[in-house]
C-alpha cells in the first residue's frame, strides 16, 4: 500500500514555485481529497546555486533529469519549464518510463500532442494539461468531460492577457500602440521580445489545443491563421466605440460548412457579446454547444498561482487514478479527421478605413470596386478630413476573405485612394 504519491517537479520558476507552495499549504486538504498525501520528492533546476524564495523542504534538487526519470519511487512528473525543448523530450521520456505527466506547456501540446498522447496510451499512464490554456481557468476538463455530450459548434476566446491589457489601455486612455507596449513591458506583462503575444502566436497555440478537443479532430499550430495587433490604432478603437463595438484579439474555432475554421486576429466584438466586457489581463473562453447553448469561462489566464492552481488540480486527478489503480481514462479525443476550412473561404463582415481624395465621384468609384468583387456595403461613414483627403469608414455585409482581398487589391491600385489604413474582421451574427 502506497504511503504517498511522489512527484518529480521539472522547473522551479514562477509556476513551479507556486506549485510547491500550494502543495505545502494545502497538504492536509489535498490528502483528504486524494486519500493519500502528495510529496514533491525531487526537483529539476538549471542552476542549483541560484537563490530562491521557495522552500522545497526535503526534496532533492538536481540538474540531471535522469535522477528523476530513473527513480522508481516517482509516480508523477510535473513539467513547468516552458519552451519546446528539452521539455518535449523530458515529457516523452517520462511517459515511456511509465510515469504519469502533468504539464502546463502549450508549445509542446500544440505541436507534439499526437506523439505524446500515443506514448501515454501505449504506456497506460495519464497525460494532463489543463494549465496549457487559460492559466487558472478550467476549460480543458470541461470540454473533455462536462460538455462531452455536446456537439460543439464554436469556441471563441480572449486567451492572451498581454494583448487584452494593451487594447484595454488603448481604449480607456487613448494610448498609442507604442506607448502601451512600452508600459506593458515595464510592468512585466510583455516580454522584451513581445512577438509571441502581440503577433498572435501565443493565442494560436492555445486555440489549436482547444479546437482539437472541441471538434475531436487534430489541429496543429501550422493549421491556424494568425494576425496580431501591431496595426491596431487608437483611431480604429474610437470608431469601434462609436459603432457599438470593442476591438479584441480573438482566437476563434468554428465548425463550418467548409470545415473547421481556426484563426487568431483582431476583431470588432459587439458590446452585447459576453467577451466584450473582458478587460485588462483577464481571459475568457466562450463556447457554443448544441445542447448546453452558450457557456463562458472567465478568470486570470496567467500568473504563478492561477496557473499552479490548474497544475495542482491535474496532479490531484492523476493521484486519484493512482490511488484507485486506474489510468488513461481520458486521453486523446481526436478520433475524427475533419477537413480544415481555408482562410480564404471564411465569411465575415469587415470594417475598412480608407483615406481618399475629397472630390465628386470618388465614392461611386469605390462602391464599384467593391461591387465588382461581390462585396456588399452595410454602412459608410465620413467624419473628418486629413490633409485635404477624406477619411471613409465602411462596414461590409459578410463576405469571403478571398473576395475582400481582391477588393483591397483593386482599391490599392486606384488613384483616388490615398491609403487603405485598416481592414479588421467583425465577429457578429448581426451587424450593429
């Protein structure tokens, strides 16, 4: 009879230290929930000499992964190192060594999920990854278990706190993109190289994971269409406000007639939509199912303790399996092979901001260019002049991405069009 569930922890940074703290502080409560105590027995770090504020107790701290993988007493490997390598190889080695794995690593799951889930199934061990999307927000388990009876038709989320913070500041304080990025970096919300966040790649990894689960069909990072927020201006945000929208970086997955749409991009969101009120560093994931209808999961999408909360919950789940001598109850759920919808076939309304010559006949020429590409205009606004040019804002009816690109190419070549300033999708069932 086991006396404790023993854990090998890979990484002792912000999340790893928070996992240690939660396991120590809630030890008695967790022991009651599992039926056995949890014990962090070994910890892998890059530098043993580094000063740390977290007390690992009597755990053995090592720089050699083999000290953990070769220890037969270790039941669960918890990977919170981050990055693709060596994390992916360590996870794979752990699974092949017959050890259960809990990870918070979206990079590894989004790119190597199929290989890792196959290894887990072959070795009859658990591989859980709740913290890989949404930090402390429960979403992986609800999709796999609580909503398992549903046919999911849509998942849309604000899943990157950095960009949500930046867009919120731009909206509330009319700060420029450059100024708000500098502030986010100063506060530690954005990295020195912010590309993963502002370029949309962090969100793309997360929606690849969510769409794979939601639609039971493998979606990888390479399948996701990605646009970031680097071209969003205060002017666009102000126009959005006037028109009854907010601009958010959204991660979208839909089961459409052309296949699974998976995309990340800025979008106009109607003020009436549940995601419109998600501000600052908070994240939210909105789900539609044929039976449940609409559901939304909201909370802190990053940070040491919120992420460690999800990691520790997975540890408890695995520990319960060990206690009851079971495993692999729910592994990879990608049992279908659904086609992916090319981004060119996706159909949405668009917001378009143009700078044009201020003279008679210009609007007729522009309307003709749109009409030639089967783009119908819902509304047109002209509010100001800039250097003797008129700024025009248009909202289209739903149109394919291919057709809007053709229309933009035509406009770019027209002498009366000084500049195409913005083209942003509108995520709305009805145009405001």
